[in-house]
């Protein structure tokens, strides 16, 4: 799932100017939260169940072409239905996972994927 890419794509945040440089933009940003809901096909006997993924990040108000910019305060919260969490973790267990981030941007109808270290 590409949480931050979708977060960035759904906010419509950003502008670009032609002033190359090497230091990160320090423009004040604003916090954005988006929740995605999907249906996940769990193994029987659970079957398909709803899950939600809430992403929050502080995005810069603008970005300058050729300069680094920072996305701060990035958090992700995955919510599983209680019966799914219990089935996965068992009694007294824990559920773990991983997240892959893809960052994408779009301006004037042109999409671009940006590397995330």
C-alpha cells in the first residue's frame, strides 16, 4: 500500500519555482490526515473484512525545484477488526508488520515518483 504517496496525492499541496539549491526548504507546512478504508481477504474462517489505514504527515506549504524538502511527523495507524487481531495474535499475542512507502507527486497533469531513502 502506498500510504504517503496517496496522502501527498490527495492533499493537492505544493508549488514549484526554479531556484536550485542544496538545503531543505524551511517553509511552514500544514498537517494532513487521510484515512483509507479497504476490504482485505483474510483466510477462512474470517473471510473478507474491512480494515482502515490512517496516515498523518506535515507537508511543506511549497517546494522549490532542485531543493530538498522535508515531510515531517509521518505516522501510520492500521486498524484491524477485533476478531481479526485475535485470530492473528492468539490469546495474549501480538501482531507485527511492515510498511513500504512510495512518494508521488503530480503537477500540471504530470506524475512523478520520488525516491524515499
